C-alpha cells in the first residue's frame, strides 16, 4: 500500500468532485445521525444530513425508522430540526393537514373525496430510508444499495472489550466550522505521523510512544491501538465516510466527523459518550475542553494545508505511519473511478488515471 501515492491536490478543491463526495461517495455508506438517547419510543426527531431534511420516528414496540422529511403531496416538512425527540402519535403536515402514523403510512388526507383523480392512500406513504440502531447511535443510509452497516463497522464489532453495545449515554455535542475540504481534515485525523510533533502535550499523551503503535485494518475501517498511560488500550478507529471513534480504557467514546459543506469548508462534529452516568458535568466539561484543545491545534494545520492544496500540488511521499490515510484513500479512489465513466466531464481523464 505504501507504493500508492497520496490523492492529488486538485481533488480537494474541485466543485464537481465535491458534488460527487456528497452524493456518490456519501450514498455508499451509513451515517450516524443521532444518539440513540435522543429518540425514544413514541417520539419523532427532525434532522438534516448533507442538506437533506430527514425525519426519525420510533413506533411503540418497533425499531427506529427514517424518512425524507417532506410530505409527498407538496413537499412541506413535517417538523423543524430539534436536538431531541418529541412525543408524537401522528405526523401532520402543516401545509394541507395530511396525517401519517409513525410507520409512514397515510392515515387521512384533508377533503379526500374531492381529489379529481382516483386517490389511494397506499400510493402516498412517506419515502422511507434504511435505518438501524448500532452501539449508542442511530444510523441512516441515503441509498438502499449502500454497503451493509455490519461491513462498515466490522472493525469496531470485531474489537473486544469496548463498550460499543453497552448503550453509553451522550454527554456533549459540539460543532465547529473548518476552512478546509473535509478530506484534508479526515486525512489529518488518520495521520499517525504527525501526532508526536503537533500534539506533544495533548493527544500524544493519550496515545503514548510511537514505537508502540499497532495498526489493524478491515475492508473499510482502520484502527490504531496503543497502551494508555493509565492502563488498558487507547483505540482510534477510522471509519467511512468521514468518521473517527476514540475509545478510552474506562469506556468513554468520542465520535468525530467532518461533514462536507463546500469544497473549501466542512463542519467538525464531536459527540462524547460514557457507558454510565458516572461522568459528572464537571468531568464531562473537562474532557470536552481537553479534546477541543488538540482539535484546535489540528484546525490550524488543516486550514493551512487547504491553502497549499491547489491544482498543481501532489503530496508525498507516504510514511509508514500514514498507512491509515492510504487505506482510506484506496476506498475513495475506487468510488471516484466508478464515477469516471459518465458522471464527470472536465476531469474524466484525470479521474480515470487514479486507478492503480
């Protein structure tokens, strides 16, 4: 894998590539859209993913479900985005009053007998999306042809002694805007070469000596495993499409994502979880401050790198400690080369040349 070059700089600035990132690439994977604790049975929750309004529901006695947050009649949203679920027995469109149950079935349309053509409620159910609970999160796929969530999370499921299935609670959630392409931020978080240099007093103290770094790989995921100074193992997972899990020996979990906004801008989203309520507010605040300190160090680096990634820049050479970047980039190359056939115009030949 070290013989593979890094992705060329123009892929981090091109508008056409950005659109493919948000559609073809993003649609190949599942997305952690909410903490499981944000939605309970008998509730609904509106969210936005990649500028697309979605609606989560949890029918009593069933599993969570996900729908496009739009009425099939004229496209109005059922409810505005919220931070947590709200009690909901019926979904009622505020535009014309069409009423749905939490399974997405149309129960009634206002003045139903007055439609000019034959009207069958069964033809007007909500547009449902694949949805699953896994670990402390609710996951949604925007495409029924996405890979399986089990395959996407295989390296997490196969790693023993982590509290992934222990239903940890979400303690904090924050977002920050980064003036860089999401791939630069994602590459950086997979970059184990820079930690001792750029984060000597923050992340490096958690990960320990470079000589003790151990890497593992699945088809889609990566793992950096190191002994933690307090005992046990500190685990850093890289997951598609743009996620990272940091797992402490005491069971705390941080989920870090870099969500695309524009070719030169992304949103960093950080969620903190703990397996029980033993982490009080003061400890949670201290933990959050610790993570934001090293993430601010990274912000300076990735925003600086964005300035250097122009159409002429070809980064490299790869270092042994950058193999997690290369692993992810091989997945990305495969997705992009699939698009080269008929979805790209100006950069068709350049994308085709990425096949290795």
